[in-house]
């Protein structure tokens, strides 16, 4: 019977931790990452193809994950390492964009090619074909939107994580206050009441070496 009870308690504990990790770990990352990714695409990469859209969304999810870890963690190394990593990634993306950005002439040729496809196919140009062409012609055009998504998502994740950490710290302070009151007030008082009911001298009177009858009368 005891083994069954232990298994049930372990299963309940596992379920509690699983739900906590889903609602306070995975769900915020998904919501923030997808929302910021969609916003960055709308603002800075409206003509991006499907591959670039996925890349921008991936940057947003990475930023949300790092921001949530930075905001919720109490470890100093996390507060130093992850911001440095985000800065490194952002700097690399900016360098890559500046290096690989097509010239104005190449952009004009790409737009001309896209117009020729539209003129040839007319209204039959499919969305998939247009997105594929956008991916081919504008491979690095998603990088500014990716930087925007990474920055905004990391900020949103850090804000949510800091609110989680504030709640956890408040709960810890409340527990420490309760534990101090329990150890210094409730526990000695309960011990004195039990000793009184048993007819034993109170702890303070016993330490002073006073007779049991005197301490009992004072307790009454």
C-alpha cells in the first residue's frame, strides 16, 4: 500500500512539474516568438519567401528563449553569458548583411526578373512560385527583420522572466518570514503548552533551576 501511495505521489509531482514547465516555460516562448516573428515579418520583410519567414521566426524563438532565461534566472553567469551571446549573434548578422547585401544594380535586375515572370504568367503566378523567387533573389534581405525579431523577442522574454522571478522571490520572502515566526514564536509556545499539560516545568524555569510547582503556578 505504501509503494502504491509513493508511486501516486511521484506521478502527481511529475504532472505538476510538467504543467509548470509547459505553462511557464514553453508557452511563453511559443507565444512571444511567434508574435514577434509575425510582427517583424510584417514590418521589415513583407515580400520575404517561406524560407526567410521561417528563419525570421526562428530568430524570434531563439530571442524569446534567451530573454526568458535571462529574466527568470538568479545565476550571475546567465546574466553575463546570454546577453553577450545575443550581442555576438546580432553583430554577426549585421556584418553578414553589410557584406552580402546585393548592390542596387543586382536588386534592379532581380525586380526586373520578377516582373518578367509576372508578365509571362499573368494572374496565374502562384504564391509558392513568387515566394521561391523571393528566396532566391533576396537571400540576405531577411537579416534586418531577423535582428529586429531577435531583439524584440529577447526583450519580451526578459520582461516576462523578470516578472516570474519577482513572484518567486516574493514567495521566498514570505516563506522565510513564516519560518522565522514559526521557529521563534509558535514552536516554543507549543512546546511550553505541552510541557504544562504534562506537568513538567517550563523550559525557562527548568534552566533557572526553579522548583516545578513554582513554574506551574506562574504558567497558570
